[in-house]
C-alpha cells in the first residue's frame, strides 16, 4: 500500500489523523529464530495453499531486495509474473505483443531552493524566505519554471458536496491559493478524494488557473507541521514521463508553485479585504467556509527541477472472453508488484523490506485466480485483464500510467477489482470492500462473500483514507466502477490488523516467516472470494454501473451515474 511520503499521502494527513500515528502499539511478537523461520517457511501445506505460498516465497525473498520500482530486482519479479501469466494461459497484453508494458518513470527533485516573491499594488517586492515562509515544489512538467501572476484565495479549493469555493472570483490566468484537506463533515472517501492534490489541481485547471499554492493549515494536531513540508521538499518524487522526457502532472499547465507557511501567508494576504488573522482563526474550525477573494498582490515563483529517467514495467495478461459481444468488454484484476526496497536496518539489522503481504500476496492471488479461470469448465463471457503494476509505493504511478496509456481501449474497461496488502495472518470472518457502496459492484461482492460464509463489514481503519491510497483509485478517476478488498476486522481480525500495521507495515519484518504466521488457508479463501467476484462481473448480462447520483460516478462521467 502507498507509503506515507508521497504527495498524495502527505495531503491525506491534512484531512484526517493517520491511524498508524495515533493508535497505541500492540506489543510486537518476538522475532523468530532462523530455525523457527525455516520451520514456518517450509511447513508442508495442501497443494492449493502451497501454490499460493510458492509465489510469495520467491517474490518476497531477500534475493529480490524489496522489489523497488526501477531496480533490477523488480525487473526479475516482472519477468516471473509474466512467466506465470504465460503458464496460466493468459495472452500477452503489454507492449509489442509481450506481457510487459514499459512504464517510463521520472524521478523529480528540486535543484536548489527556488524563490517566491510577493509584490503589492504599489510595486514593492517582498522576497519570501525558503524554509520559513515557503517551500518550492518540484515541477516535472517544466524543469526550469518561472511564473508571475496575481493570486486568488479560494478557501479549500473545492467545488462539490454543496460548496463552491470559487464562487464570485475569476481565476483565469492567475494563481490560486488554498488550504489542503477537506471539511470534516464530508464523507470519508469524498474527503480523502478532495484532499488529493491532483483533485484540487484539476478543479483549479478547469477554472483556468495557471498554478496553485497550498497554505499551511492552522489546525494544530490535525495537519502536518510546516517542517514536514520542508523535509519532503528535499526528496525525490516520482511520476511517469511524457514523450519529450518531462514528467506528467495531474493537471497539465497548472503545477504546484509551492507551500506557504502561516508566517508566509500573512505576507500573501498583505492589504487584502479579509485579514489573515481572521482567515487563520476561521480555518481552525473543522468545517470552515471561506469567501473567495482576489488578493492585491502578484507572486513570482521560480524553481529548477532535476529529472532522472527510470525504466520500469507493468505486467499484463489477457483471458479473452467467450461471448461474441461481451468479450469486447474488459474486467481488470489488479495488484501492485513493487515494494519499498532496501532501507534502514531494524533492530535485528535487517534492511530488506520484503513486502510479503504488501503486496506479494496480492500478486500471488492474481496468478492463482488466473489458474482457476484456466481450469474452470467454462470460459468467462467478458475478457479479463490481469494487471500487475509498478510504482504503487511511489504514488500509484504505474496504475496511473496504465489508466492514461491503456493497452486496451479505455472505453472497453468496465470494472476494476484491486488486491493490495490483504492481511491474512488470521482466519477472517468478514471482508471489507472499499468502493462497494458506489456502484452495482456492491451487491456482487456481497454475494461472493456470502458464498464463502463471510459478510461485508465497515472500514477498520477509517482514518487511513485507504479508498484513495491504492491502484483502483486511478480507475475510479477514469469513470470505471472499482472496488478494493481486504479481510475484515471481525473476530481475531482487529488485533491482527493492529499488529501488522504497527509492527510489520513497510518494515523488514513483512516477510514470509513473520510472526504471527501467514495463514495460507485464509489466503486460498481470499483467492476464492476474488475469483467469485470476477466471475460474476465477467458473466453478468449487465456491465457494472455507478449508482445514480454517486459522487465519483458524476465527477468522472461514469456510466449510470446521471
């Protein structure tokens, strides 16, 4: 699952406090000895469990060094998945008749601190201080970037859910300044969506803005401190590359010009009708409403960005449908192949973040589902695309590349079912299906759960905004009904989820010999429920549709929403 240093995850922390930062930590299980680990890893299992486990044994081995996107070890993992897709009878669905889709990743990093100057109506410039008043943003679209334009304050920068933060102002050709996050009264998944910098930038671009500035939130304890933005500004961020070698941004032509601190915002609001002190006081409320205002200043921003190309791959295999008409429609089953690579040593000295549950189990499940379709008595009516994506941990980049450069017509994709970090260290009694309430996929997943004796349950980690933190979200943003499954928190699930998130998530201990041990019987049950979901979608008379009036369906012009 997406790491917490990406632009998206950083922004999500503006909306709701992170579960992993606020819940008390369960006591970690003692690290297993080498003999105990070998006993766990090599324990004899029934054939179906052993088949699932064997993929994870390889993908999460030390030899693959955490499968970081762009590394030689990730490339080995991609070739392994391609070979398994071939063995399962899937047709190549990547580039040039192969299973691999080349993903031209781009690493973008600030080349120097950048500058930001505020000029009032009298023509007096005030240079803001980097690290105190503002931090620049890397701009992969324009590596040598400079813009001068008037600034318009637009509150949260949100249009939707009964509010229009752009009401009464013209922002065409101007820079918009807004607070990150979203009002607390918004539904969780909608709040998470509007906390996404990409969503805010898209709104700004539709209104004609040429850049955005994020204002530090005054909500102490509810948002990251400005120091976190300073730290983040020095790090590389990833996107995918345009044909000219520059990097893609969510709203082309409307980049982020940076973030201003509370101190810097006071200078931005110099001479405005609304005093900054009043704005800051109002912004401390959980559901603040603001009046948009053209500020009496012009801002000049300049920054340089160093770009480094990085090659990686998605892996795609197709099971053609059997129905002459419905086979033209495609159901996508997705999971991410990458993890976070090699990092700092843990208390045992281990540096390799193996990513067994995150997300080698998801990839193993894809492979085993493909094998189930191969051995089934009848072929699915719709075509099914099995998709292992890269760079999820770097900001959902591989799935975003595929959604914008699909190897099948985008209009043919009728659903996505995503698998990411299923925590299967216990015998799950329920399932959580993110996105189930938005489309006709909801009843399908509910029936699949009932078929194996498990009901649907509520999100066990509501503060983590998981709906927008995995690859299905990029299909949602293309208007495709999508769901993302997790084993639920019923029975022993709550304790198991807490333990994994606190003691193993994005750590070297997420390996095949971890304790509590991975329950491979639960893994097979998880494959079973996902297979049932995919099967019903593929064989149904009606393609999945958004529920009428659904927020995401309407926002992205999805079928059935209007």
